[in-house]
């Protein structure tokens, strides 16, 4: 990877590829954790409104030109960032960069289309919790936090959306959409020099100064078991979370290896106990959510209501005995976990859009995209003492959300 900082402060990160396809990811520190109090959802609204028109193009023209040259393009608001991304033929890369520059620099954020877009977002809100997994997570965050932004959905709530005006969107844009708050990652067969020239041509005029402040969300989740109802489901959904924000970068690397042992695949501790030996679940999924402002280890499964407690007890037994279990791991077994982690990471990176997204996200969240690549370096030196040390920091204060019909 190579990087270049434009004179206006915008960061460009580049990776060469032999593919005829180029991928663009543009991330900004303008995610939902930047939302204004009482106007939760404004980061997501701003992402939508960016596409409603520029001083050079109407919304119809924007949609038409994107569809003509991009094989895939999208945008997403998360708690720590907002990201605009797409993949296109390298021959169209300059046109794609110009399109994104026009969107981000020349967006008009006018009243035209604002009411209609807010109506769309309100409909999206109605559908937000249709996925039981999302409903379960939202309920857990609502129940276990008092003040942190993640207590409420990224998209906001009905009341907070009603409070948002187009003037609020303009204010949010002016605060957080500016070059020094932005990282562009481009993966292309075009040379680095060509990319620098193109990005400079279209982005150097961006002179919004904006401002950011360092966010410190130190509130820990209120541990406990929470129960909520959801109509129309046939099985109970359970989400268990543990705080991993206490881990530093090197410890996160170790923990991701540990997760291969605990929760990845049919040979994992969780799958072996809950599915293979006891038949309590069809599947059990884990996720290391190492995003800034989140920092959680998530365990999710579905089961019959009559099996909920047995499944939870089985997981608790696994973690109560985890250090003793890890003592019996051989170096060969640990090396196998490392190999599995590397294989999945590198396989994922075969899609350039996923790689460019990850690099852009890490740069915005942690101020250093190289941390993403460092996560799979030096893993061969991990031993069972390292695994035991990180497990002792994580598996003691849990939050459990149970959704039943």
C-alpha cells in the first residue's frame, strides 16, 4: 500500500492490482456516534441527502451516471464512520472519482426531495427490526447502556427523525464532511502517479474546514439478562456480548485467534457443545466487533424456548473452564488456528471492494490503516499463555438478550 496526502489534508491510500476492475472506498469520521443529541439518525440522513443533487447534476443524472459505469456501488452509515464505495472498470476510474468528488464537494442539500427522502428513511425504520438478529441487538443495546450513542439504532428513532430539518443536515455536513476528515482508498491497475493526478484534479478544490473532537465513550454495559417479546418468530433468539474495548491492538490480534477456537466453524468449542453434543441449536455464530465506539464480542444463536437456559448454562461452563481448556492446547493446534484466521482474511481480501472498505474504515476508526494489515502479522508467535491472558480480561461481565414470541 502507498499513501499520499493532498494539500487540503485529504488522505489517499493506494494498492496496485492486475485486475481490470478498480475499487473506490471513501470513508469519513461522520458516523452515527457524531449524531447531535435529540437528532439521532442525522448521520444516516446526511448520507442519503448527499445523493439528492449537486450544483452540477440532478438526482436523476447522478443515478444514471452511477449505473452506467459502476458494476456495484453503495453507501453505509455505521456508528464510527460513513463510507461511500463502488467497483468499476479501470478505464472508467477517472469518471468514477469525478462523480464521487461532485457528490461530496458540490452536494446542494436543498429542500428539494428532503421530505420525500425522510419519508423513505421512516419506512426504512419500520423495516429496520424485521430481521430478528437486528431486533435482538437493538434491544440489548437499549437495555444495557444509559448514555452511549449505541443505545439507539444507527438509523435513529421516529421521534428523533421528526426533529431533523434540512438545516440540521447542512450543519452536520459542514462539521464533518471535510478533507482532513476523509480517507480515500483506491485499488487499481492504474499507476499510483495516475491516481494521484486524478484525485488531485477532482478533490483539491474541496476546502471545507469543518471540525472534530475526540470522542470518549467510557460507559460500560450494564451486565445482566434482558428479555423482550417479538411476534411472528418460531424460535427464541439469544445474543450474548462481552466487552473487548479493554484489549489493546496486540491483544485484539490474540483474541481473534482465540475466537477461531471458541466460535469459528463446526470444530469450535461452542458448536461442539451446543450443536454436536447436546443438539440445542442449529448454529451458533460469533463476531469480534472491534469498531471504535463499539468494542464487543458477540455470540448469537437460536433455540427453542425450553432450551434457552440449558444453552446459556453450557456457554457459561465453557468460559468457566476456558483457561484450563487452553492449557491443554498444543503449539500445533494454535498454529492451526492462526492458519485458519489468515486463510479467511486473505480469502476475503480477494474481493478488492472488501479490502478497500476495510482499509478505509480502519484509517478512519484508528487513524492508521496499517493496523488492518498488522492484525495477521506475528501471529505465529502466539502461545497458550497469550490466549489465557486475553480470555481472563474478557469473559467475566456479560450481557444477555433473549427474544421470545
